[in-house]
């Protein structure tokens, strides 16, 4: 059973949710900007999308390497978040605090840092897609990488369950 959050805790959760949604929105702003670039006739890519099929590293094509790298980043980021969140909860529940408010402030500060670090890790996936798009105008690969990044964003989304440590 989840503990009931105080009004201050709910306010903090709501603020973090707004920040999270803003960051997710920024991720999809990349999609809009790239779509607009793609539809403009004056923007020319330096390579064709076929360039992504050429061998790149360890026998993988550039596109396969990009997807493998994205999935590795997603996996490592997700495991890092879950491990760090578990350690944070364990630390907060076993550490002595003067009041519940002090305990929550310590949790909120460390959770916020953890969330931003992981959002930056997952943002790297979208940036890889952005680079591929700017080099080749391959919108589908870019969109797939943004969606993989969005999956990572969902794993760190602040929820009442995470605040009910």
C-alpha cells in the first residue's frame, strides 16, 4: 500500500511532472523541426540514406550500429536508474532525519538529480538520431531513435509510487 503524500510532497511531484513533460515535449520538438527541414527543398544532406547501409563498425552497418548503440544506452540507463533509485530509497529509509519534511527534501533533491542525469542519458539517443537525420535526411530512423529515447523517458517519469518510498 502506498503512503499518502502530503500537500508539499504532491506539489513537488507536480512540479517534477511538469518538468518531465516539458523535457519530453522538447524531445518531440526535434521531430517537428526535422520534419520541417525535410520538407524544405533548400536543405540538402551530405549523404544519401543508402550511406547508412554501408559497413561501419564490427561488420555492422551504420544504421544497425546506431540502433544497437541506442538500445545499449536505453538498457544501461534503465538499469542505472532502477539501481540508483533502489539505493536512494534504501538510504533514505535507513538514515535518521529530524523530521519527515527533512527526509522528503533529501529524497526529492536526490531523485531530481537522478531524473535529470537519466533524461540526459536518454536524450543522447535522440541526438544520435538527429545527427543521422542531418547527415542523410532519413526521417524514419530519426523517428525510431526518438521513440526509443521516449521509452527511456517513461522509465524515469516521476510518479506517486516513486514518491511513496
